[in-house]
C-alpha cells in the first residue's frame, strides 16, 4: 500500500510503501553476499543524481536572486549596486562553480574503482554547501518577503534542506571522505 507523506519540500512527492503480507521464495531474494555492494552502488547513484539536482537548483536560485537584485530599488538605487550584496552573490556563484566542477568530475569517473566514490561524495558535499548558501542569501536579500509563502526563495531553501537530508548531508560525506582519503 502507498501512503503520501508530507516533506519539507512541498514541490516533491514522497510516499511510504508498506509491504506487509508480501511473501518471497528464497530464490527470489538477492544474494546476501552481493546485496551490500548493490545497495552501496545505489547509494552512490542517488547521491550523484541529488548533487546534479542541487547544482541545477543552485544556479536557478542565483538567477532568481540576481533578477531581484537588478530590479528592486531602495533609496533611489538598484539594491544590486550595493557592495554588501555583490560580495555574497559572487561567493554563491563561486560555490556553485565549485560544486558544478565536482559534479562533472563525479559523473566522468563514476565507474572508476575508489575514485568514483570519492568524487561522488565530494560532489554531494559541495552541492549541499553551495545550494544552502545560495538559498540562505536569497532569503536574506529578499528581506522579510523572503520568508513568506509568496516568495520563491523559501522554496529553494526547502529544497536544499530536503536534499541535505537525503542520502547524507555534507558532514556525513566529509566523514566518509576522511575514511577513504586518510
């Protein structure tokens, strides 16, 4: 049976699948010796796809924020002309470029033994940080309006939070990386 769940990112659908009463014969089960490797591979695939979605979300969030910074005026000036807003948006873009580079590297070497796992975990960690930072700055730059349901900035933040909770956040992947690299 499927049951719809409510998650923080309301643009995503999530369901709980109940398999009570399902009976499988022994020959229909995964080989226990190979199940762990299969699940670990699926976990890496999920993280690579999540990193790709997060990198795309980061770019969309930056574009959305830049559009606002170019059109909103305060004290007779476009707010994007203020240096206090230029620096953080450039930092968001720099983090985006880093995450995008990690993503391309991870996609390129995904099937390489050892290197692929390292690249995927680096990509997910970088994408988590970049997306969260860009979404936070978007809310900040939109001011009080950024926290409301009427502003899409909160949607980007919700998506960043949702992705961080899926398949491990940046801290989780850094911990795995420390084990792999040292």
